[in-house]
């Protein structure tokens, strides 16, 4: 029997569970040489994200199994909204949860009247850029980060 995954806005009560989920999900990137603040997220970090941006969670069988952050206002979207911090922990991968979250934010951007959605990911990552390219995202530019072990790949998708 397959359990249905649904997406809802995160609440402050989700913050402790989300902090664990992000640490688990981003540990893989750290092991691959792509450190991220999300790999060290704590309850206070998640509470701030929830207050300051739009965080959505994937729920399956009453448990949080994924999350994504969506920014559609303020300094982060000069031309179009952006998503980031897509997280599915290893125990929940391979079940389409990331696809569900991506489809959700793409639909949210469309409903908000946008014709593009942006993202930033690790340039040179062994699989993330290709995951997004398969979903129709296109490379825009690579921004070099001084002193960081990786650069940032900017991508967008026309909706």
C-alpha cells in the first residue's frame, strides 16, 4: 500500500523535526564536499526560516518527509521567485517526494502570477544540477564563491 504525500505550509511546531530532517538530508552533500548551513540547522534556524520565508513540508503517513523553502517577495526575487533548501532525508528518498515538492512550488509560482522560477545549487555537484535540468531548469550562470569549496550554479525554469 502506498501512502499519499501531501504538502502544507510549515508551522513553528514543525521546527524541531525539520531541523533534524535538514541535518539528515544535507549530510550527503557535506560528505560529497558541499558544506551547507542547512546541514547544521537547529530549531532556531528553522523557526527563523518559517517566520521570514515560505517553508512547505511534505507529509506522508503523518510524518514530515521533506521540505522546501519558497521566496516570492523581498530582496530575494528581483525578477522572479526562487526556491531552495529542498530536503528529503535518505530514509525517504526514491519515493517521488522531491518531485512532489518541486511540482508544488512550480504551481505556487504560477498561481502567484510568475512565469519563471529560479534556484541556486552547487556547481559541480555530481547529481543535483542534472536533477533540475531533467525537470526543465536551465543554467543561467555560475557565481564563484571566494574561499568556499564550491561555486553556485544559478538556474531557472520558464513556467
